[in-house]
């Protein structure tokens, strides 16, 4: 499976994003607290669902997904952040940066999967790409 390394990185990033987005969710402050608090909750719910979907793809291909936090930290390109009070612009900027990274990874995985005629992964990543594109549009609108 040529996409194994890409999928391990993607799975690791999703694992890190689940915790990172909880950090933002718990610690956001500002006038639009409730809206951003609810938005970040929808994000970590999404990340968890996709985390499970990607891991199941490994299993369907007879592979073991990474399953240790230490492995996620080794493979992830998403960076952890320390807990603190996060302003709404900081939260939006952090989410946007991570979404751009995930979009690039999903596109790369989709491209490799399509070249291998692995339509299960290709279709899965197509859905992820569409989600990230839409979320980036939302984030751009929130930033104005």
C-alpha cells in the first residue's frame, strides 16, 4: 500500500487535532465565545469520526493503524499547543492553519489512491477535501 505513510500521518494528525481542538474549545474567550465554543465542538466530533474511518480503512486492508499516542506525535505534522486563554482570532487562525494542512494531506492521499485504483480511499478523501474546503470558506468569512 503506497499510501500507508500518508495515511499514518493523516491518522496521527486527526488524533492530535482531537485533543488540540478540545484545548481551543475549553479555553476560548471573547464576545463570540458561545459560537466558537460550539463550532470547535463540531470540529472535534468531526475529527473523531474521521479518525475512526481512517483507522477502519487500515483494518479493511489487513493493516494495523497506529494506536499509540507516542506514534501519533512522531508522525503528526499538526503541532500541539499549550493551554491558555485563546482569543477568537487566535482560535480561528489556528483552526485555519490546521485545516489547510489537512486539506493538502487529503488531496495528496486522494491522488495516490486514485493512481492505485484504490477507490475506497480516494472516495473517502474526496469527502474530506469537500469538508475542508467548506470549513476554510467559513473560517475566511469569520475572519472578516
